[in-house]
C-alpha cells in the first residue's frame, strides 16, 4: 500500500482526494488514507479487486466472497469489502467519487466483481467516518475506486492458472483501448474483459472431505468427532414404537448407527462429498469512460459499466423429514393406513417390518410412523444464477469566474442489478404428501384377479397425475414419482439506484496563510429493491427455507457544505496549520432528517512532519432489508443450548427457567439430565425479520496521527511513515438480535427474550423433547459497536544495486472491538477473534526492477486469533482461553519484458502452501463446507498463474 502523504515542493496541479470535495494544490487528507495503484493490481495477478484489498490490514473478513457464499440465497459469488470489521453495510464503495449500485438485493454492498481491475488507476482507502462528505453508509470509511483517464493506445492481458490440486482454474482475457483527439481535449476509453474461475470442492481437500464436528470438549475444542455424518441418509431412517431402523444396499433391515460405532457400519450421510469451498464464477465485463470538451471551461463526461456474472452453487441433496410434509399438530407422523369411505385401508408400500411395530401416536385413530430421508434421487441442491449489473453516469464539469475561479460538477446516474436464479433439489410438499398416502386399487384387483396396482388415495390428486412414492431403501423412488414431487425453484431479484447531484468548490477569501476553500452541493438518491422466489418457496412448500417476497424503496435529499481554512503558515514551530470542517443534512423518506459533520486539523511544525486529527459524526440509514424484510427462515449454526446438562434439581435460576419448559422437563425425566442428540444440534431453525420502525444509527469517530516525510535528511529522503490512532463508536446500531444472546438472557433472567424461542414439547422423530426448534431474530436500534486501534504504514523507494527497490509496510494493531446487542447488556468482544479480526495484521510489499526483469513479493500476516468469547462463556471458559496460531501467506510474481511493451509474467500465490486453521463445524467462525473461516484464511492452497501483457 502506498500512503498518500508526501507532496512535492514544486507547484502542483489542483487535485482532489478522497475525503474532501475541495480541490487545492498539493491536497492531503486529514484522515488516514491509503492508496493502491494500478501497478499493485498488476503485480498481484488478481482477477477481482477483493482478492487484493483483503490483504490490507484495515479490512476485515468480507460478508460475502467466492469462498464463503456457497449457501447464500441470492449473493453467491459476490465480492464485498468490510472496513474495520464494522460490516459491509458500513463501508461505502464509490466509483470516481460517486455511488455505485448494490450487488445484493436489499443491501448497499457493491459487488467488486463488476469493476474490471485492468480499468483501475488507483483505489483510495479512507478509514474513518465520512458521511458528511459522502452521505450514509460511510461510518467505517470509504473505498473510492478511480478509473484510468486520458489513456491512448491498447493494452491486452491474457492469463491462465490453477491450484496445485488442479482445481480453482483461472482464465482471463482483457482489452483496454483509448484514443484522444488531436489536442487531447477529449478522450474515450473502452474495456472488455472475460474471466472464469473454477470450483473447489470440499471432497478434494483432506481437511474438509468428511463431515466432522468439534467434540465440544472444553479441554480441547479442536479435538474433532470424525465422521460426524448427517442422520438424513438416502436409504431413509424410519421410527416405529420401538426405535428406528434403516436399510443396507441389498434392501435388508439393519439398525441405525449414524457414525458407525461399536463395530457397526455407518448409516449416516457424508454431506462434504457434495459441498463446495469456492463458487465457480464467470464474468463478462464492459466499461467505458469519456470526456468531451465543449470549450476551455466546460467538459461533458460519462461512465458506463456492464457486467454479466454467472455463478453456480452445489450442496448435498435435500434432507427431508416427515415433519416437513406433515406440519402442525400431527408431529410429522405419516399415516400407514387411511380411512376411505369408512373403510380402513393400509398403505401397501409400508413394509411389514414397520407396519407391525407401529401404533396411533397422534390420536387420529390411524397407525403412523416418522421418517427422515436424504433425497438422493432428486439430485444435489444448488442454483445457477445470472447476475447482470448496468450503470451509466453522465454530467458536466468545469469552471467559471465569479470574482474568483470556481470549479463545478453536476451529474446524474442510473444503476441496476438483476439476478435470475434457477434452483434444483427441492420437492413439492403438497404433492409429496399425496404421494405418501397410497392405497391398493381395489377395483383393479377385482377386475384383474391377482394383479394389483398401488394408487394415490386422493382422487383429485390422481386426476392431477399423482404417483405413489416409495421412500423405503436406496433408490426406491421411481422416475414417475420423482417427476410428480420434483419442484424446481426460481428467484428473481432487482436493485435499482438513481442519483443526481451537483457541487461547486473554490476559494472565497485570502488569509495570510492562504486562501479559504469551500464546497457546497446537493444530492438526491432513490433506492429500490425487490426479491421474489417461486410460489412454493414463498409459502415454504418446497420443504426448504420459506422466503416471502421482499420489496422496498426509499429516497433521500441532501445538502452539504465544506470549508478549509489555512490558519497559519511559515511561523515558528508552525510550518502550516489548517482547519477544515464538513456538514451534511439529509431527509429520508423512511427515517426523516439526519445530520452528519466532521472537523479536522492539520499541523506541520516543520516541513517533514505533519500531525492530523479528525472528529466526525456519521450516520447510516437502514437499508431495505433491515426495514422491509418479511420473516425469512434460516438455519443457524454453533448454537449452544444453555439447558444442556441441567438435571431435576440445581442449576440456580437457569435450571429453574429451563425446567419450566415442558419439553425440557420431559427430557430430564427420561434421561436424568437434559440431553441432546446429534439431530437436535443440527436441527435448529429460525426466522429473521425486518423492522419498518427503525431509526438511523450514529457513528462517532476520532482519528489522530502523524505523517513523517524526512526529505531534509538525505539518507531518509525517500521514506514516508504514518502512524494513526482510530476510535469509532456506533450508537443506536442496527442489529439482528444474536440468537445465542437471546438464549443466554432468556434463561438468565430476562424472560422477555423467551418469546423468540420455541422448544419441541415432545419427541418428534429424531429430535428430543425440549430441543430447540426455532430461535427468531428481529432488527432493532438497540445495539452499539466500537473499534479502536492503531494503523502504521511505511514506504521507501530508491536504487539498490543495479535496479530499483520499492518497499511498503502496512500494519494494524486492534486494541479493542465489541458489540452490545441491547443497552446494559454484556459486551460481545470481537477484537482478536476468528471471523472478525486478529489483534495484529500486516502486509509487506517488495518490488525490484532490474532492466527487463521484475520481481514482486507480497507477504500477508494474520496474527493469533481466539474463539468467540460468547461461545467460550457457554463452556465456562474465559475470553481468549482458546486460540489458533498466526498465519503468514507469501505471494510472488516474476515479470520479464520480451521486448518493449511486451511482458510475460508468472505468479505463485500462497507459495508455501500455508494451511488454514482447523475451525471445524461446531466452532464459531466455521464456513460450511470449508471447515475453516474461508473469508479470512485461504482454504484452497498453493496456486500459480502465467500471463502475457502487451501495450500497443
């Protein structure tokens, strides 16, 4: 990372940096600002920008990436960024200083996949509140992507690569062309790019090839139970009055034994055989920019972006329980006989072994049973998504004289992201129920002597094509029955953004230390988002997550102003002293009026040293999902039940609260202590809900730092060093109530939180009485968040031996970070935790150029991390009691100029094949399918690539 701190002594062109709308000679940022250049991008070989940005220590674990989104409903393969680990929604991504349309429905997060890396001139990372300058969402900071300008010529780039495991294949081609008129007053640039990144499957990495789970032993949480198979298997598991049984591949009845204990064969199912670590992603990119001078003072500009992204996800066949089909008071019990016209009729597909060992358990007078089954015949679940992003911005900029020269810019922009998704692997619950309720066709039996036919009991269903379904044993579902119950899914989403704005900036008054600069302007923004699944999915009738349609929109009108005052210059101990401030007032159609401001100071006691400080109030208005999302089903992981182990007596207030639940009391009576099965641990669900009564959240940020550029010391004249302290606190934070928090407080004395928790009142199939069935969560303004630490950067460039060396270091020390879900609640500390951010993170970049040869080396250091403190508390372990070691990744690239403007390059990422830490299922931070935190660590391993770049 290059630090934007040094400025030349010679007169400079008027420029504008991220964080300010005032253009001035030699502009510098009063807030910490780091710059990533096009040379950095080229030296990384990155296919999308997220791959490179993630190595900067100011960025935390992304909410969505190619390696953690296989289970995502509508964002698979999206690439987002997360400054300061304050969440993607608090990181504002700009393109040339203007907003870009979101890549996820209902959110504000920009998909970096749609920004071609070869079209980027630089990326400026401003860390700290910037809402007064740029509006909502800039609570953690701003990522401003600046595209190339006034380029003339043609650049071609071709690249291919793969991992040493022969997966994660990469293919890339891009062409960037630009031309200017004779006097260079007008220019147009066009970029076309294609990239293809292949899948990585869980089965192809030893660490994730087999289902496993932390043994949950407080003495050794990294001791795993392997295999830890799913109890939903393709041959089915069937529950009668005496227990459960299953079938072997020859159709013989055998006892159920999930993981194969006591010398018996395992009857469970290995989900990891079908899961993915990295989502395959294909991208077609088209980008263009242009300027046309109307005269010496006025210029028309435009920007156009189009991205077509194709992604596919794959996971194991659906796990169906009969309670998915028979919901409500039946307890999931399937009738083995039916009352037809007053006559009791047996289902002939139910085998004698089951029929003779069942009774009526739900009170309807009919024998019944319960089953679970992996729908292998239906096939793997997954989706194929086509995501298209379009954005066009145009405007007029220039200058005019009104006593003094003023700069102005006006613009309008329109952006849209649409996704069309088709999914497979689900079934129609209503049809499945009809297909399960089968009888023998008596008319056929009477007419054809000994020949019998099994038919669906419901005559209307028969008329609509119902085919009886046999769920007993491997491969028992016929193609005809499969066709009747199969339910392909679909999802259509659309995000629309409309922008209009304008600003003027210039100098209004001369002071002895320089001219006072001001900027004023306005912005209008409209956001609209919709997400609509097929009818069965909306109603939860395809046995999967119920996903009602989400629709919402809002608009905001804002006025802003900024002033920069040079107070003193060339005085004793004051080489320069500047003060600046910005203010923004907005009116949202959802939350009403909002106010943001900042105040900053810059003081240079001598030419080589500059101190800087900023205090800011930033705001973030709720996004569409937070406001309007209806109840959507989810399946949380890593939940620890506080009632587990509670006996008939003792346990204090927690024990009394647990025993008050009838199901828990029944479980204790049956087992002596509240006991959970593997199915109970894996079978927790819940619903997330938006809240239309939300308010904006407020973020207070303070940064204080120093920039040292010792040009007066010959030996150090090429050094730049920055040191910045940051402190960000967010009040009225928008949070989903953490489920573990709700559990702990419900059974810790706050009975109001018990209304979001549903326990099973009795045994239901493989699930125990009292086990958790649902834990719901609602968005509210009850939270607070904070982060505090220090950034340090250092850079040096100069001749070394026969060539030239560039060296840069960026390091972040995180002193503390925490969330508080409700006022007065205990803090959930996350600084230094897995899936959040280590206390220490650093990157070192070295580049050496010697004639036609170039060598680049990038080292990323991720310091020691610890398991979530709330998780450890459930095990009576203190914070930071269980941790994982640091990880260091090295990337290398070698370039060679074949001839002038022709360059071949070869790269090696994760050169020493550093293994990701074993954060397995059951531990907080585990990414499903990867058995590590795949957003923070590299789950793929060593990779290499080869490319050719030509400038014509």
